[in-house]
């Protein structure tokens, strides 16, 4: 292997790492907007957000990629500045976190549960708050999931 090949491999690694970091950051930002829109278009989801006030962080162990989410009086705020939190969702790394976030935002049922079971996601903090949040994400998926059409039976 030549020095040029090593340099090329090294730079591709940096580009790949940067891509996964930016993808995860954008997906976390998008998650905040998905929750806001769901609260605007669905009364049940809006009522769910108003049930309790909470603050959590979604972050990566790999680097400083993180986003804080705060829900107070049913209004969701999100930002990068650190604030005291009730619980945290910590991704194993940017690549795995991005993949799991894509599944979650695509509406795949139990995407977060699978991430926890597979060791991609570490949950930190109050168990009651985490359980409430996991159920809230399941309800979020139901807001955007296409409704199944009922079969119409005709008599002949």
C-alpha cells in the first residue's frame, strides 16, 4: 500500500465520520419538528405532550453530537445548549444512531425498542420518564401511519 492509498483511505474515513455526524444531528433536529407537527395536527398527541413536563437529551457517545428536548405545557422546544435533564437517549455511535433514527422517523414500529435490545441505544435516567417517552414515540408513529382501508363487502 502506498502513501497515496493511505492518505486517500484516511481522508475517506474523515469524510464518512463527518457524514454520519451531520446525518445524526439533522435527524435529531427533524425529530423535534415531527413531534411539533404531530402535536399541531393530532389532538390526542397534543394532549399526550401536555400530560407531563420533561427534558431529555439525545446524544452520541462518539463525539459531541447532542440535542436537548424540553416539553413544558404541551410545547416542545429543542436546542443544542445543555440544560438539566430528566433522562437521556445515548446512541452507541453516529452511524448506528442515524440508522435507528431513520427507522424511527420512517414509522417502523418498535424501532427504539429494537435499538435498545441491540445495544445501539443506552437509556439513562428515570425509568418512569423513559417508559412514558417510549409510549409517546409509539403514539407518534400512529399519528403518521397510513390508515388501513376497510374492506367493503358487496352482496351478489
